[in-house]
């Protein structure tokens, strides 16, 4: 383990273009469950049920059932960024990482102070009016205190949709995310099962032409064999802190 950490330190210290990809696993230590981990939402609710309901067609055809489910499981309680989010923000300030491409909708990277964040699945704290000529934005506080199950726009009464990518919708920031990942010298994946496309496809493509893929993930991923280092034990926030401290120490020498 120590040898692997030292290898990560060496690679990150030498790289001038490191990009980080994060998934739901980076936020579990902050208190938000992931989908596919041992405590994940899929295990609790069943993958098919989640995919059926958190789907754009289901939302359009049955907003009442959609919101009954979404309100219960997908409007996260307000939580603070974990150590992993904080260390990544510090690493960006120190010039060690260039950008974070995230699948998460919890805004914890932005809250921790990371500047260059590319969210590809949207923002779970925003809700958009679906009326074409309105499109007003509302926050989760508005939705949480709305007196009915289906939240409606304060301006026109239109139905609000979470500003997140539901199953059946295209990801956001596609070109930016792809350019960042494929243009990176080193890619560090943290807390993603690497099973959600197209992001998993970008990482796979990256791994076919460079050896510098690092994976920090508790569970297995289909690209473990392609990683120069895979770290899977311990607390991820503490692991990142150790890596950061060691890079700072090297740079002082
Ligand atoms: P995933 O749930 O498919 O995989 C998470 C991975 O993280 C698992 O392999 C798990 O073993 C690992 N993991 C769990 N805790 C960890 C920790 N402390 N340190 C390191 N690894 C840990 O996540 P995904 O690949 O991001 O895909 C899930 C989808 O669900 C995404 O599209 C995302 O939008 C959405 N989602 C987001 C949130 C969030 O915003 N916090 C939460 C749940 C789901």
C-alpha cells in the first residue's frame, strides 16, 4: 500500500496536466449514499426500479409518482464537503490538479472551493420550470417547502424538473468533459464504479493510449487492469491528504 501511495505521489508530482474524475463514492464519507457500493441505493431499492423511475419518460408521463420517489431518495439533506473534496480543492490551488469532471449532483466540490469543476450530470439543488417560455430556476429549499408533491413554478405554475440528467437524457458538458479527460497526462478516478457511460467510455479511451490511469475506489471497476495504481483500502479523504502532504514535502526539498 505504502509503495503504491509513493508511486501516486511521484506520478502526480511530475505531471503538469492531471485531471480527476469523481463519482458517487467520493461523497459517501460526507454522508451521501452511492448507487452501487455496499450501502448503495441500488442495493436498497433495486437497480431496475431506480432506472425505471429516475427516467425522463417516467417523469413526463407520471410526475406525481416520480416526485414521491425522488423526494424520498434523491433530494439530499444539506451536507458539508468531506475531507476528500477539501483536499482536492487544495490540490487545485497548489497546481497539482487542473480540473475535476464529476458525475455527482451534490455540488460538494464547488462548496469545498474547487474552481474548475465540470459536472456532467447536473445540479441536484436546482429545479427548472418546464414551460418553454419560462424556464425559471428554483432551489431545493423552494421545492422542500412546496405544499404539494409536484413542485410548481412560482412565476407561471409550470412543473419543475430537477436540473439533473435523468436516465434517457444526454449528459451535460460533453465536449468539455471529453477534451479534459482525453487531453490529460494523468487521470485519477475517485469513487466511481466506471459503469456509467459515456464517462466510463472516455476513461477507457484514455487508458488505451496512456499508462497513467490511477484508480482510487473501494469496489472493483472494469478498468482496474489498465490502472498503473489501484488504491482500494482505507478512508479516501485520509488517503488523499497523505498523498497531498507527501507531494508538498517533495516540493520543499
Ligand atoms: P457508483 O455508485 O456506481 O459507484 C460508486 C463507487 O464508489 C463504488 O464502486 C463504491 O465501491 C465506491 N466507493 C464507495 N465509497 C467509497 C469511498 N469512501 N472511497 C472510494 N470509493 C468508494 O457511482 P458512479 O460511478 O458515480 O455512478 C452513479 C451515478 O449516480 C452517477 O451518475 C451519479 O450522478 C449518481 N449519484 C450521485 C450521487 C451524488 O451526487 N453524491 C449519489 C448517488 C448517485
